[in-house]
C-alpha cells in the first residue's frame, strides 16, 4: 500500500493528465451515436475485396434517397391544398359596405359638395335626384361585389413545407361540396378583387343624364373598397397537412426483400449501384440491430477506440509538445475544441438536419495552427476526423475529404498575417473538397452522369462557414489567454506605449532590439517558424534595461561607465537583473506569456563572460561561485526563442568588432553560436543542426549588409 501511495505522490501530475484523457474519452463515447459499426468497408464502383457475403438475416432493400425524393416530388405535383369557403363572410362585408357607403355619401355631399342638409332632405327635387343616384350606385356596386364574393377571394397561397413546392390547382370546399379550381384566373386575391372593383366603379357604373353623377365621380373612384374585399376562402392547414402526409406516407421506402442466407456479393465482384443499395441496406439494419442487442459491448468497443485515439494524442504531446502538457489551460483548449467538433458531428449524424459536409471541420486545424503550430494542428485534426469517420456513412470518403481539406487549410495559413488569409483559406478548402469529391465520384460511378451536384453547394457553404474562425479566434484568445497573429502585429508596432518608453529611456537598447528583431525574423523565415512571434519577442526581450539603462554599454556615452565603481559581482548582478525586471514589467503591462518567454530565455543559463573572466583574472586564487555570474534561465523552449537568443548575442557582439570584414563577421557568428551549443542552450528548443547552419548563414549575410563589409582583394 505504501508503495502505491509513493508511486501516486511521485507521479501525481502524470496520473492527473491520464485521468483527464480518460474522462474526455468517456465524454466522447457518450456523445457519439449509439449504433454499432458495420464490419466491411466498400465504395460504389470498386471491387468487393472481402469474402463472399451472405445475408445474416432477412432485411428490406431500401431505395436510394434520390429515388425517394424524385417520387415524392412527382406525388406532390398532384397534391392540391384544401380551402374552405366561408358563406357568412360575404354578407358581413357587404352589409358593412352598404352602411358605410350611405354614411360617407352624405358626408361627401355636405362637406365636399357643400349641399346643406336642409336642402338634401327638404328640397324635394334635390333630395330625389341625390337619393336616386345614391341608390343606383349602391345597388350596382353591391351587386358587383356579390359577384366577386360568389366567385371567391382567396388569401395568399401557402408555400410547400420545404419552400420549393408550387401548386397549379387548389380544392375549395363549399357547402360540403369540394371543387377544384386553377390557381390562376378563377379565384380572386384581395389585391385582384380590389383592382376589379376599382375598374368597375371607374368604367362600368350606369349613368343617367337626369342625375348629377358627374359631381360624385371623385367619391366613387376614391372609395376604400379594399376595406370590404377580404378573403372568404381560407386555407385549411389541418386537412391539407393530413392529405399531404398521406401522399408522402404512401411512398414505399423499400424495393424488395433479401432472405436470410441469400448471396449478396462475391469476392472480386464489381459493386454496382444495385449492389451498393443492398449493402447500404444491410449496413443500416446491422448497425441498428447490433446497437440494440449488444449495447454494452458496443459501448465498450467504442471506448477502446476513442481512448486509444486520445492516448496517441497524449503520447504525441508527451514526446513532442511537453510544454502543452505543462499548461492545463492549453491542454483544456485542445481537448475542448475536439469535443465540440465531435459533438457537432454527432448531432448532425443523429438528427440529419443538414449534410455532414456543411460542417466546417477545417476550423479545428485553423484554430490550433493559430495558437500552436502546424504539426500539432495536423495531428489533432487527423485523429478527430478518424474518430468521426468511424461513425459517419461512407467513412472513407468523409475521412479522405476532410483530411485533405484540413491539410490545405494548414498549408494556406502562412505566418504572414493578412486579413484576407482566412478568406483565401475558405476558397482553397472549397476547391479541395470539390476536386477530391469529383475524383471519388468518377472512380465510383465511372461517369459524370450520376454526379450529385448538391455536394458542391454543401462545400460552398462549408467554405463560407470557415469565416467563423475570425470571431472564434478572438473569443478563444481572450478566454484562454492565447496570442494570435493579429495581436502580435499590434505588439510589434513601435508606437506601443512600452516600446515608446524603451526608446525614450534606453535609446541604445531600443536600436539594439530593432536590429535583433530584423536578424531573428529573417532567420526564422528561412528555417520555418512564426516570424511575427519572433519579431514581437525580440522587440520586448530587453525591456528590463529601462530600470537602469546606463549600466548597459549601448546606452552609455562620453566614456561614463558606472561599472568602474562596482565590484565584478555587483556589476554582474545589475546585468543579470534586467531579465527578472523585464519579466515583472511585462506582466505588469499584461504582455502575453509567449512574449514573456522571450524575456526569460534570451540569455538562457549562460554566463556574463566579461565580468566572470575579469573576476578570475583579478582574483586567480579565489573560489568563485559561477552561479553569481550566470543567468537564472530557463533555456530557450522553442525554435523562436532560440533564434532570438542567437540574434541577441550576435548583434551585441558585432558592435564591439574593431576590424569589420567578412572574415571577422564569420568568426564572430561561428564563435558565439558554437559556444552556446557547447553550453547546450538549445537542448529544449527542438531545433536541428541543419537549421542552426541556416541561421548562421543568414546572420553572416545580414551583418555584412549592415556593416557594408568589403571583400579584401589580394594586392
């Protein structure tokens, strides 16, 4: 028992990380679809490479979804929506029209024509002519309105349930008698009824010479007939939906039955479209049945697969990205994004609301590439796609398409930051999807006739959705404290307050930092890395020198050197102290930790050679604690921090060269980098000898250009 407890104490961190991956595996198993998995892999148009397959049980052969959709469209072309004729609505509107017409007629006569009420009602002749004209118009308009209502005013036609159905005829139920009407021409809409009524009132009202009809023309034309021409034929949604569903439910989903033991396909046989339908039907029945009958075993099998996949990620991080395991925040981000992608894929598969190819899986490697590196992004993306591909239909096709699309996304996202980059990436992903799908379809079908064009629409939506990466990068950057290329661009602006302060308080250090940034940026561009990160890190690596700028030679002028009044150990303490002061200042100003890493590591665990050797020379017999002349570290932990360390040392040393020529520059670069290699300063930086050789050459060339070194020709 004590050994177990001791083992747990000694390996507490590793056990906790293992537990995290175990729990994440359980979560992923829970959110994955519950069905089993068909044991055979196959593609339409390929050869059956397995043993001869016999039906393990009887099952129906399901028709292809495209065939079902075609029959559904054909059936629904004969569907007629049902409407009910409201017999009481017409009389209600006509009565309202009659009452309002008489009231408005009187109002128009009195207020517009200025006919006194006494004259209207007490002058027999005037009263008779106005009254006869009113009755004549009202009778004619009412009769015409009754004709319109009798023919029927129908409200707006409803769209089909999928928005794509149109109808040529509708069924109108009137007094329990159903009658079909063509949509165009036989029935009025409120708009067409108003236009018809207005035309009649304008052109067809009877005229009598002995009546003052001309005075009421404006009244008749401007009368609000539309207030009384409302629909009297109403859509019956319940009955229409029931009839429509009956038609759809009458469509057969199967085209036959395969009996148990019946031969399905033999080894070497071509998987024709007919054979493919039979295999797909067997797969569907098999996965549903095995999920029900052997549910617990299926879950155990899924857990084994999922945990094995996550364990591979754990091994990758342990061997190649130890710094990710050192940060629970970074590890949580990677696992969280994987879970979210798998959850979205699982929901898409289960609910089948949209095609799986609309989901922009390339966002995962884009996010990981932005905050980590291309190798990690590709590795995690492939594992995620493999996990999803095991449970989606046509898994090989899905995996092939999304792995290639993810690779294209990673390759297209170079370290040169531009706002159009994600847009270009989205376009390239669409092209990758389309080209690969075209190739797969030609292999499967042998022609372009059966090409399913809706896939290209899905790919287009997929590429557009990749633009979601913009806000997601911002959200995750703020939530997890990461640093994107956009932030690095902002930090590299020399107008940033901290850099302006450095330029004012320590101008020599500021110029030195600019030169280091230029050297390191050129080097990292050659060997592959993040130039924006290197430039930002180089600009801030010496900000600790602002505290006592005159103790650093690049800020001294006129021969005034305060180190002349100090002991060598005290001088070394001032020089070494700028690292810790820089870290404190950076965190006080809320610089990202990736920038703080450059400040902490740009001297590694090296020794302040000048003061150390001066001490040994002055006190040859004294015992010296080398730690008092050494930087506390840590050593560079990445390729980028290692390059800045090299550039910092080389640039500072180049200022002390007396005779500047190619040979002197070459020796300087070789001496400094070789010395740092002997001190094993790059051991944790994941940088190769070949890359170091490239860096040397870049530094030589850049320093020659800076100092305009001339080649010495023999006399």
